């Protein structure tokens, strides 16, 4: 039987270090700093931290930050945070060269972000802009276009000009 790392509550945890794309490395390797499973930030801190990670090309880590907000946040906002976390995972799959996974997750993210109440202006998240950007990424993937790191840094919040 394979032994898995577990936390105090018995939930499976993988304490192996990870590379910048979130892939496990051999034990003892130097990896990217992990995001704590119990991370609790305000929505604004979450978005700022996730945006910084996206800007640094660390979409997997941004996903972990957004996933913590999804799991720890108010029930009424879970669809928003889940959609954002799935968006970051979609970007991670693009970075890893997994176009099928990227397509699946970006579409799921768009569904969740699009289904979130239209009158909800939660935390200045640019839901419409993110959906439009994901559609551009999906078109590029369908067209076999190689996406650059710069193209994988969407803006999570609406900008004020």
C-alpha cells in the first residue's frame, strides 16, 4: 500500500517541493515556495497576491491562492472564486503544454464567471474582461498558436482609466 502525506485531520497532502508550474519535484529538491493550505486573506489581499503571482508567471501558485478563497470564503462568493481558481489552472495547463486541460478548465472558468450574478460587482473582478480574454486564448489554442508568457497574465480586476 502506498503511503501518502496527510495533515492532522487525515486529509491527503503532498509536501514534495514543486517547480514553478506546480509539478512535483524529487524530495529534497529546491522548489518554488508553497502556498499554505490554510491561507486566509481578505478578498482584496487575495486578488492582489494572485495577480502578483500571475504577473510573475506562477499561475499554479495563483490557483492555490484563489482556491483558498474559494474554500474559505463566504458561500455566496464560492462560484466567483472557483471560476477564478479554474482560470488560473487553465493558464497552468497552457504553461505545461496541455492544451486539452487548458481548454477544459478555461471553459469551466468562463461558465462559472458568466453564471455569477450579473449585478454582482464583487471586489472589482473583471468577469467580462476575463471571459473575453479566455475566449481569445481558446481561439489561439484552437488555431495552434504558441502563446507567450506575456499572454498568460490576465488582469483580474477592472482597471480604472
